[in-house]
C-alpha cells in the first residue's frame, strides 16, 4: 500500500461536508450533519480529522464525561482504510488526554464489527460488557469497551 502524508488536526464546522461524505459511505445508519455540528460545538469534545492535503480521509469524535472520554464515532474513508488512519487518530486522542488520570476511554461497538473490535483491542481496549439490543436499526447488541487512563 502506498504511504501517504497525513496530518491530524482538529475538525471545524468547515469540515462538515467532508465528514458527511465519509459517514454515508462508512455506516449503514449514518449520523446526521446536525449531530456532528453539535459535537463540534461542544468545548468538552475532542474532534480530530486525518487530512491528506485538504482532503478529509477520516475522523474521530470524543466526548468528555466525568470518568471517561467517550469515543462516539470513528470512521475512515473506505478508500483509505487499512493504512493505520484510525490507529493514528486514536493515538492522537490518547496523546492529547494523557495525564488525565480521572478519565479512561470507553466506546460501544456492534458485536458483528470484528475489524473495529480488533483495532480497539490492539490499542488497549478491553471487553467490558454488553448492551442488549442497543442499535435501533437491527436490535444488534453493543459490546462496551474500556481502556484505562493513559499516563503521561
Ligand atoms: C473501523 C475503521 C474506523 C478502521 O479504520 P482503519 O483506518 O482502516 O484502521 P487501521 O488502518 O488503523 O487498522 C485496521 C487494520 O489495518 C492494519 N494496517 C494498518 N496500517 C496498515 C498498512 N500500512 N498496511 C496494511 N495494513 C495496515 C492494522 O494493523 C489493522 O489490522 P487489524 O485489522 O488486523 O487490527 C474503519 O474500518 C471504518 O471506518 N469502518 C466503518 C465505520 C465503523 O465501523 N467504525 C467503528 C464504529 S465503533
């Protein structure tokens, strides 16, 4: 696979168009534009994009809760998957939040999404329980994953 020069930087409202395009290709039940706009507008969120030049090729949206950073959404343009983009986006989140000893990291993932589960496990997330019928489109269960705080 050809190496590409990628910059990770915070997302802004100007990126909503690019986000929407990726989101629609990456998910059967995509988030709406307004859901992203709302997360991007929160001071407590960390929203990062991976850019090749000006082209957005992936993103991660994280919300700060009392005891955890919640990874709300991570997606990579299908044309750019399996090149380490999601890994880099999540590693940047860990870098930016390292030393926050009050907060670990949590997320929900479809039990059938084995690629994503493998990615998260490689990054130190562990299986932490099941939410039955969490996904409203097909009543699929969610696997809850947890990663302990990252030391600086
Ligand atoms: C899940 C998702 C975000 C992963 O993104 P990605 O950028 O492909 O992830 P990475 O490239 O970091 O890692 C994926 C695999 O590629 C491998 N990889 C990384 N760089 C690579 C390279 N240069 N060459 C070959 N393989 C590579 C990784 O080792 C990893 O392998 P693994 O599956 O054995 O763990 C992406 O598939 C996606 O957007 N899916 C749809 C949306 C979704 O399901 N999101 C998660 C919801 S919880």
